[in-house]
């Protein structure tokens, strides 16, 4: 597979994960009642939305077509958030933190499958944002323990 095609495939995989994150945060915001917690979730949702747009733009710049939906990730999102609603805010926060763990891991483990410019883009732009949303959810989870 050509490097550009492989990069598009990898970026689309990351895009589907980001779209799933946006869906998950939107669902969580419908259920979480604590105002300070909602502010943190809204901040993370916006960050993931920015990454969706950035990934779409990068994919187009490589001549690819951005994924149009979260696919299997979306089904997983519904399952995770549906089950975590039973645990109240604490359960939702825990599920979101686990999602952030997966997102961070995905960014880190797929860097080597990208062309140089896409790798630079991820390392300098998106990975730091993913680290921030991860850290925010981790801190929120630990403040509720």
C-alpha cells in the first residue's frame, strides 16, 4: 500500500474514534447533572470536535475521503454510555476516562503508520490535545473517587 493511502486509512481510523468521542460526550452531557463536571465534559467535547475537523482537513489534503460516520465505534459508544448511565455521574466519568485512554493509545501506536507530514501534524497538533482531554478526565475521575 502506498504511504499516502496508508496515512489516509490511519487518519480515517482516528477520525472515526474522534467522531465517536464527540457522540459519547454529547450523550454524557444529557445525563450529567453536576455543573462543574458538565463544564469539563463540554470542554472535552469541543476539543474532540476540533480534532474531527482537523483530521477531515488533513485527509482531504492527502487526496482522501474522510469517513462519514463513527461506524463500529459508534455502536460501542452507545453500549458504554448506556451501561454507565446506571452508575450515575461517576459511572459516566469512568467510561469517558476509559475512552480517553483508548484515544491516547490509538494516537500513540499509529504514529509510525503515517507519512512524515501527517506524523508531524499529529505529534504537534492533535496528540497534545488528546493528552489534555485524557488528563482532564483522569483528574475528574480521581476527584470523584
